[in-house]
């Protein structure tokens, strides 16, 4: 009871934040029309519905709530990782199919905002990369659709290459995002185990599988971005905690390679450097892997620069394009806190309660945060997990305060949300909190027609 009531208070605070964002947002949208979202604070519209994915979603939710904590505690580690990936895919697929195959998956990445609209303009990839920045601004000739203009070209190029190998169209793009995106939680588990020990990783596993974020993970390319960013962090964690040798060097180089790709998938994901800094702080070998990380991180930027794309120029023009559109109209004073209400839909009430424990673990001074994850006593491991989660919180706050994420953060912040979910490892009564997580996702997907 001593921990239940404060946890419930933290969850209630998250609910009140969402209610406030909904009420204030409804007023602003009705009177000023300056939010450009249908159901504040989410980019969605009210539309109760069910679909072919409904029975499957209910079955997956019931199975994870009933058996998730026990299975996570008993399965061999590698089997647990495979099970987490498979169950996360089942959860994401079933939620997406609540809207049916066509609306839920096949057309999501083919709308006028999306990457698949411009596949035919990449028939000469080097020439298109050289010319990419000339089509970012709204008044430029043949300007790119919003999501193409809003990201470095590696995002669009992914779907171009899928098309080139015969996996073209919205259906295959959706399959790609769901399959790859579901692996993000596995990367987070690998990281937590390396830095804070296996017990906390196992306790976090059901919550990473049952993430409310799955509502958007299967319907946008940001799920794919989340997985690439997550594995860049996971490989760094393996590099800074493993024994020096070829495997450490390979993990460090691969981490840098994926971080470089992350930065060319989304400008905002450069903030993952804060999460990486937390990993380095917690590692046993902080300096030794760095040359290999830096070498790997240079590969993708070098390749795109030699191909003619200037990342810095692209970001400068994106900032201008952002304020040419809805970003210049949406009020910062509302979204700077309503974005956090969107995040509640991503991470759920359990994470709100878990973040309370995160603060407590950092405040307590018994045991050092920087001791090894296998050192005696649980407090050191909990403090290390708290520091990792706190690094992700800092990244979210930096993105929020920048003003470049006004609305739609239930999609845009997917990569960061995955690193808040491990805070749920601190919670007692996991089945109760898993029920809350599943209920939020099911209600959101059945009551709202989400835009992404």
C-alpha cells in the first residue's frame, strides 16, 4: 500500500494532463482553428469502430496480461528475446488490423503526405540526392510532400530500395515497418540487461511487448526509425560492457553505423546522443570503443555527402518549411505541455507510475549509479536503469522545448517512448498495470480513427 497509492497518484496526474489537453485543445480548435488536429491532443478523429484485428488484439492482450510476467521470468534469455519480438509483432499487427488491411496498413504510407508518393522521382538516385534540398520549401518547384521534406533522404530511400527489390506499394511498406519496428523493444531489453542486469530486463519485457505505442508503431515509418535508433544504443551498450576484443570493436562500429543512419532517417533523432551519453556513463569501458563508434558513425554521413546531399542545409530549409506550414500556426504555449499528454498515450499510465520510481531511484544515495550491474544489492541496478530512462526523458524534453515538435508527437516521439517503458520494471503488481496498458491501446484504437 505504501507504494500503490503514490503510483496511483502518478497515474492520476497523467490522466489529468490528458484531460486538460483535451479540454483546452478542444476550445482552441473550435474557436481559433489553430491546432490542426481532429481530436486534441492527438492527430485523430472520433470514430468508434471494430475490425478483423479486434479478436486477435483482445487475445494477445489477455495472454500477455495473464502469462507475460511469468514467461518473462522463466524463459531462457535468447528465447525471451525471440518471444518478445514475435509477441510485439502480433500485438502491432492486431491493432493495425482493427482498421482493416486497407486503411490500417496498405494505404498508410501512400497518402499525399508520405514517402511512397515520390518513389518514381528517384529513378536516378544520385541525381535526386544532389537535387533533394531544392524541393524542400513550399514555394520551390515540385516541392516534396511533408514527410519527405521533413526528413533526410535515407527515410524515403528505404522505400525506394524496397520498391527496387520487388517489395513496392503500401502493403510491403507496412510489413517492413511493423516487422522492423517490433524489434525496437528487443534492443531495449538487450540494453537494460547489459547496463542494469537481467532481472530488471525481464521485469520490463511484458511492458515493452504490450506498449500502447504499438497503435502508431505499425502505421508510420517512425516505428522503423525507432528500431534503428534502439539497436544503435543496444550495440553501444554491448560494446561498453563487453570484453575488449573483436566483438567489442564490431559492436562499437555497428553502433556508430546505425547512429549515422538514424541521423539520416530523422533530423530530430540526433537527440539520441543524449541516450548514448547515458550508456557511455554507465559502461565499464567508456573510452576504448569510442574510436570504432566514431568511425562507424562517419560512414552514412560521408556517403550521403559525397552523393551531394548537405544535411545541414537540409535541416536549415526544413526549419523554414516547418514554419511555412502548420508548425507556424500551432501555438507553442499549448503544445509545449500538450505534447507530453500525447506521450501518455504512447507509454501508458504504467510508465507514469514507473517514472515516479525512476526519480526515487536517482534520489536515494545508497549505492552508486556507476557500480557494475552485477554488483551486490538491487539499488545500484535500479539506479542505473533510472539513469538510462532519465537520459530518454531529457531527449524528450529537449525535443519538446525546441518547438519543432508541435503536435503529432504520438508518432514523432515513438523512438524516444521505447526508452521510457523500462521504468515499468520498478512496478509491483505487473498484471494490473499491464491491464491498464492494454486497455489504453485498445480503447484508443477502437474509439479513434488515428491519422497515422
